[in-house]
C-alpha cells in the first residue's frame, strides 16, 4: 500500500524554489550588499545592478517564456522580494512593483498585442510603474482628478500623479484616470503610457525618510495624447484592475517587510554574538537571548502569513483576507524588529556606519503604501465580521 503524502509545510520549499532562493540570496549579499549605503546616500539605483536584475530574470519572474520571461510563479516573485529586501528593501520594492503590480496587471488584462509589445520589454530591459495615487486620492483611491477625454482614436490625458514608485527608471506606466466623473468609480480607466509620450513629464522626486534609492516621483500629464489602443482592459474597468492588482501587491509588500525584518534580525544576532560587555558577549545574557527569540518568533509568524497568502494566490483560491492580514502584520513586525535591532547595537545602531539604522528608516513605509494599516484593518474587519 502506498503511503499518502500530506500537504507540504508552508515554509518547505521545493528543490527548484530552494535553488531559486539561494541564488537570489547569494546575489543580494555579494552584488547588492556593497552598493546599499551608496545608493541610499545618492538616492538612486545603481544602473549596472538593475541590468543584473534583468539578466537574472528577476524583472520578469511570472512572464511566460514565450515573451522572454522566466515563466515562474507568484510565490517565486515573493521569494525574490523577500531575499532582496533582507539586504536592501529599496531593491526589493523595485522588483515587487515590477512583478506583483505591473506584470500581473498586464498578464491578466492586456490584449494579445499589448502582451507581445510590453511583456517582452518588461522581461528584458524596461521597468514598469503603477500610477494610481494623487494628492486627493491616497486611501480614497478612486477620488481621482486625472481626466482622459476621448478624441477620435485617442484619449487626451490631463492631471497629476503623486508618490509613484519606480517613476525615474520606468519606461512604461500604468496610469489610472477617469473618462466620466459622473460615473464615479465606473468611469476609471487604465492606460499604458510610455516614457517620452508627448505631454507627459516627470515632476518632483521625493526626498524620503527611507527606501531612498527607490525613486518616488510626481507625474504630470498636460494634454498627453494616448491612443485608444493603449487602454488596458476595457474603458471604465480600471477600478477592477486597480483593486485586484493591489490585492496581490499587498502580499509583495508583506514579503518586502518580512525580508527587512529578517535582515535586521540577522544583523542584530551577529552583533550580539560579537559585542562584549562586562566580560561577556551580549548573547550570553538571558535578556538578550529572550529579545532575539521573541523577534525570531514574530518573523516566523510573518513568514507563515506571507507564504500562505502567496500559495493561496498561486492555487487560484481566495486570498483577499490573507493578503490584508499579512500586509498589516508584517509591517508591524518589520518596524518592531528593526527598532529592537537598533537597540541591540546600542549607540552604534544609531549611526549610518552600521546597517540597522537604514533598515529602521526603511521599515516605516510598510504601514503606509499599498493600503495603510487602517485600510487593511477595515478590510479584515469587513471580511471577518461582515456588516455591522
């Protein structure tokens, strides 16, 4: 009688997944690690490093091989973001936005011609950006002021977008605007706008607290002509694209925060084993052992939530609640673990010579972008309590 094989543990990786993870981990430590401080101080990504991300296939993980991609899974993308973020969350979020937002949106909603044109480019040399937020539409994502008016075979786009990740490096932007303000969210439409389109300019680049190498810019559209063939999905269905893509993106941010927390813990544990006080290493003190153990436990809980949400997505099962929960929880864990890592380092943790200061700054954004913690809690409450 054959023995029944039970379901695999969430954190147990298949052989291909383990090889994939180990390859990225080695690349992150050896190739990205030496660049982290310089990129943070200059507030820009290293161009050669970006080319290596493409060469490794990390900018097109889920793109089918027929379009030049790696033909991987969503879970592969989550593993990549986690490992990159353990070294530099700025690089992690660049890869995250590329894969979980832009590529996912195109893979699900683009027509055949658009896929041939853009997925091939995103797999090889083009960075994508996702332009939804505006000055008056952050958490209220669909209070858009950007307008697109139909003129013959084109749309004329006017308005501004704020806080747009990857904007400086991007060659393709998924831009959300309304074609009918009276229709409310049913007027929102997604457009594929290329860098250099007439009437489209890059505005102010934000000077941020954390993830400083990741570009966050304003986009300005002044009578920008966009061919109707560049509509993603259907006119008036942009809200559906935005909602469903952001649900997946939240798992990506969960992975970024998970990687950040793991990286901070690794630095703290190494320091505690080397730093001596009162004739002992820090890790010999029970109080320090307990603090590191508690941090490790929270990280493991965060990993289970992220991996579960990602596995559910790949299985084609509902993951909305799990995505909101993992995004909320991992942002809490990342901020707390990074803060404690600074304390483990003591005074050294408060200066830029050591890595935990940067990770502490980087952690704060996790509670804010791709749906604030309050918005995640609102979603979780709705899905667990129903109407109250």
